[in-house]
């Protein structure tokens, strides 16, 4: 499969190149040349298929023969090393728990898949690759864990000092081995700026082969379509009523965009809801038809504090830049922190379930849509385990929550990080080690 740049100023490249480059040289996002519906034979056997088989059929068309079948199956098996339970909260509302992986956020799926694809492409290559990534919290942990011990790849993570949660910081700084954590004196935007500067710095080329691992990378984006299939299979097996509607807590819009790809491949989801916090660029676009990004504002669902969602371009492309068409399949709503906190309380009291702030935003979006569409079967995605936002959850619910094993395991590990103040500091590290 070839991938082309949405800025149309780069010749199309194969999957491997797209993964290695991350962003196209013309700064455009890579997009597959075709997205083919899955054949009838797939749907005939769908209810009996294992998760690994589904994932293999779904991703194959994007990879072609670039990864041999057995290797790809192994990559998928290692990616899907945890469960994706669909928890029924009442007759027509369920939550899809995407947080059972090693770092307890949905980004584990993309992080693990991408790491293994790069590892595969590097197997017969002596050149070392450095993955450079800026994180506001969850991405860094998922990438660090995904690349743990992957041969020939060094990972350098930049995070803003004092602005990630305590547990997120532990996930970033206790991995060691091929993972280095840099604590940046500044904001997430400063971290991202330093990463961009490094990519554009020609003097680094003689020292490092740099690549990125954020959600613009096709190997992190596309595997996120897997769990929409798993959830629909579960709904079908349980013979729940149709139509199925999915609400996705959204920031950079990679996750929901992967759901829309699944829909394009024929997955029977009738409607998608993009649920955001006060960073409401997409809901405003859906309302007014004008895309006007704003600087991000800080909220309690901080992984969605994105003012200019990069995957917007891909969503546009999926619907041929036709807002009317997009609206037939997607709605969008934004919610304040106050609303988010009361939703957390409501879900806890009425449905006996603890959501993290991101999942609560997803719940709110679903609830809003169901006001005018009461007959649907609704699923909201729970994108992180509540323990990742321990303070907010415990404060809001006035309730202690149990620390799961994945988190307990890292609590007394030794944390190592290097302080960085400026791009020159980052450059010194990239050049010397
Ligand atoms: C990254 C993240 C999101 C936002 O996902 P996008 O794909 O960027 O829209 C939502 N919730 C959590 C917990 C996240 O870590």
C-alpha cells in the first residue's frame, strides 16, 4: 500500500517509509491511497474470529507484503497482550475499557504496534534509530513501554516539568534501558517545539537517525481501529439492539479517526460522537463550518488539551472535505470541567462505575446525543484507567480507588531523568551519547 501526503507535495511512499518518516517532508500527514471495504467472507466469519484474526484482516491492506504474514501476526499478538472488555452499565449504555494495557491508556495499542513495526524494519539494519517524542503525559509512557527492549532503537522522551501526573512521571522515568526521559523546564508546547527543531536541524543528521512516535505516525494511528471491531463483535454476540453509536473522548482526533476508518471498511457503527473538553475547535467547526484553531487551555482531562487537532486533516479527507457528509455520521459536543466532574459523580452514583475525566467527557457526549436519539445502543470509550488521574478522581468521588498491579509495580522503581532547559541542552544530549 502506498501512502500519500495530505499536502500533496511528496511522492507517495510505502508503509515502511511512512512509519520511518512519521510526517511527510512537506509537513503533511500520510494517508492510505485506498481504504477498501472488507470482503463478505470476512463478515461471514466475523462472530467466530479471534481478536488477532480480526486485527490481521483489518491491517493487512495497509501493509501489503511489506511485513511477512507470520511476522505481522506475531506483531499483532504482542500488541494485543491485554483485554478490551465492553462493560454494560445499563440496557443501552456500555463503556469500552481501553486501559488494561501496560500503561493503562488506549495509547498502548498504537505504541506497541508501532514499536514492533519499527523493530521489524530494523532487524537487518545496523543503523540505530532514535525515536524522539514530546508528551503531555500518556503518549510518553505508552511509547516508553512499547519500545522497551526493542532492538536497535533508542527512545528519548521530553516532558514538561511539574505538568504530568505523579504516576505518569513514574511511567516515563523508571523504564531505563533504551529509554531516556528528559525533564524540560517549560510547557508541553516547548517540548514539542524542541522536537520539531531537532527534526529540522541538518547538523544532527551525522549523529542520529531521528523519527517520531506521536499519533500522526500511521503505525500508531491505524491499529486503533482494531478495538472498534472487537466492541461491535461483542455487541453482536450479545444480540444487543441496533443502531450502535460510539462516543470518543477526543484531543488530537487520532482515535476517532481510526474509528471512522473502521466504518469505511464496513463496520456497522451508525454514528460517532466526538466529545471534547473546553478545547472545542472541532465542535465549533461542526457548528459553524469554519476551522479556527485556538491555543490550548488546561483542563482536568489534560490528554485532550489540544487546540489544533492534527488528525482533522485526515477526517476531512475521509469525507472528501464535505461537511454535510461528515455530519451524517458524526456529531460533536464540548463540555466544561464542572460538567465533567458531575458526570463522574453521576456515573458513580447511578451506574456504579468509576470513570476517569476523559471517559466522563465521552459519557457526556453520548448522553447528549441520546437525548434526541433515545433508541440507540451507546458505547463510550474509557481511554484511561481512573488511577492515572488519582487526585481528580478521589477528590471528585470522595472515594479511595485501588491501585492496580501495573502501577504498583513501578511505584518503588528508581526514577532517572535528565534536566533540559533549552534546545541547546537537547542537542548536546543527542550529539554526545
Ligand atoms: C491521548 C488521549 C486522548 C485523546 O486521544 P486522541 O486520539 O488524541 O483524540 C483521550 N484520552 C486519553 C486518556 C488520552 O491519553
